[in-house]
C-alpha cells in the first residue's frame, strides 16, 4: 500500500477491524520509511450483474424486484416472510454463483418458480401465470395438471 505522506510502497498493518456492517475491513498502517500512520479500507469488489429483459433491455440485478413478485404471488397465502426472504436470498446467491455478467429474466423466473413450487402450489400457479404469460384457460389448466402429477 502506497504511503500517502512519502509515497513509499512498503507499509505494515498495525491494526485491523471489521466494519460495523461487516462489508469492509479498516486497517491502520504504518509506513516503513517515514513511520507515519494512515488508514485504509478493504472492500470486496462487486461486479454488477445485468438482467436481460424479454424486450432485450438490460437492467442491473435487483433482488427487491424478485421479492416484490414473490410477495404478490404469495398474497393471502400461508407463506411467512422468513420463507420469502430465504427464497430471495437463495436466488440471489444462485445468480451470483453463476459467475456471469448477464442473466435473463426467464432464468430468474424459472428459479422463482422452482422455489415457489416447494413453498406453495397456489403461489406457484399465480407466479407462473404471469411469468409464462398464459394466453388462455387451457394453458393454465395444463400447468395445474403438470403440478398435480409432479406431486404424486
């Protein structure tokens, strides 16, 4: 780390502390040349992930949008906020673990449907009806039949 006083490239760490929110590390350093002390902060570099929408527009990934969709699907259903938060966290982790810079809304929607299928059948069908854009009642009915046959 370059000393801010003399420009020397050699310093030693005197003290390290994790920040209150746990997102960075504060380090007190001492220059080996001029012996002056200075503070540095280390933070994990976060590369943005872009979501490719069906109209080919790109937006930065936002887990809150996923949560809002799940909340609408789970409205008046026996699904707790803890379960919803856990599902959102799992999807967010899975997207980041894909190690890609872009992901499609179809991929994210399928992850949400997989998670909702395990939580609540009605919420799953509600979300699927929007995500898959059911055109008529027969498409909805075939999805319900598939869901029931998967449960057997």
